[in-house]
C-alpha cells in the first residue's frame, strides 16, 4: 500500500522558513493581485492567497478592475505596478474577460515581479536551469518529489499533460535532474499509446483534468504517483488517476484533494519572498 504524499505538512514546514525570511526583510513585502471583473472561482483563489500572505507577514494588495477594462488599460495599470517600488510581486487572477489575452498581458509584468514565473524571460531562464521564479504548480510537484527522497538520476519519468503552467516547465525541471522524461498529451492518447507509457513510469505525474484517465492497474509497482488533476464530481473532488487501484501498486501517491493543491499557494508566496529579497 502506497504512502500518502500530503501537501499540507510540507507546506507548513516551508512556511516556517518563509516567515523567518519575511521577518528579516527591511520592509514588509507586498503582493499586488489584479482581478478584472467578478468571478466566483477567482474570488476563492484570492481568498486563499490573501490568507496565506497574511499568515506570513506579507501585504496582499487586491486591485479590483471593472469587467469592461480594456487590454490597453490593463497594460497601463501593470506598468504603474511595475514602477511602484513598494510592490514586490504581481499576479493576474484568471479568468480574464474574453477580450484580454493573458499571454500578451503577462509579458508586460516586470520579470523581477513575475511571481507566477510565466514571463518569457523567466521561462527562458528555466530552459537554461537558472530560474529563480518557477511556475508555482510545477514547483509544488518538485517539492513533493523531493519529499520522497527518490533519486531522479535516470529515473523513467512520464508526465501526462503538456500545458505551459504544469507539464512543460516540469519536463525542463526534471531534465535538469537527469530524469529520463517522456511527455504525453492528447496525441499520445489518440495514438492509443498512453497506457504503454504509463505502465513503464517509475515516476508518474498527471496534469490533465479528466477523472479516471489513468487506470489504477496501469501504475507500475513501486512507482511514485503525483496527481495534479482536479475534477469536481457530483459528490466529491477527484484527480486524474483512479486512486483505489493505484494506491495498491504505488510506493507513494498524492491524495486529491490534499496533495499538490495545498503547496501551490505556498510556492506563490515563496516566489514573492524570493522576488522581495532580490529587490531589497
Ligand atoms: P490544461 O487544460 O491547460 O492542460 C491539460 C493537458 O492535458 C493538455 O496538455 C492536454 O493536451 C492534455 N490532455 C487532454 N486530454 C488528454 C488525454 N485524453 N490524454 C492525454 N492528455 C490529455 O490544464 P492545466 O495544465 O492548467 O491543468 C491540468 C489539471 O491540473 C486540471 O485538472 C487543473 O484543475 C489541475 N491543476 C491543479 C493545480 C493544483 O494546484 N493542484 C494547479 C493547476 C492545475 P492538449 O492541449 O494537446 O489537448
């Protein structure tokens, strides 16, 4: 039976270190959070981020902009935050109104204040193994892997999902550790090859958003399984991996909820502290 890889105790430990780092800063750090319009999902993220910030001694400055904000007006607003020396990090809450292109907008955030690690300059640093501000979900997955103590060198690693916030940055981070990385995606599934890749994974990371995509009996005996997926069913939240079958075979497995999720916001705070230290 697999050991559970829970995010919360790990997040608490990391937060203890962050509190000390914040206390050592000359000025209280500030996280500016931009929310355009009203959205229940974004409001829930804002609540959990502001609670995490408060607990660490970080000022969470919520910037509410009206739903009809134009792209040009948002860029102008970001430029002001870039120039504001009291602001150490900037995050743009999703979803944005349809008329605003997130990829375009996020490139206007100063790379030094890009605490989501999505500015092209920071992604470039990731490619060279020099990134300090790492996309939060990918960083959370790396923390969970580190917690198992496994040696990544030559480890047969399969990532399912190639999004820009999870699968792609993880592939780069794991290559840096000399893992042997295969990235699967919709093309792999359509070619009928997902199962064969998953079956040989010693380290399996799944970030798709489809409940039950990975069958429990596909999981290799003794594998480490990190399930990033979040799927809201009628009565519960589940990941992308069939948990009951998988936990019988894996050595370590993340629960959903309670695995990657609790660590992601902590990684955002770690990036903010990293940015504030570099700026001060
Ligand atoms: P995206 O929708 O951006 O990416 C999903 C990926 O899965 C894409 O690469 C897609 O490929 C691939 N995919 C879709 N269907 C299949 C399939 N049948 N077989 C193989 N691959 C497939 O999602 P995100 O990366 O943003 O998020 C993924 C999941 O992780 C979601 O459930 C999300 O809620 C969760 N999540 C959890 C976080 C946490 O903190 N715990 C944080 C971020 C995300 P293609 O693009 O080619 O179709």
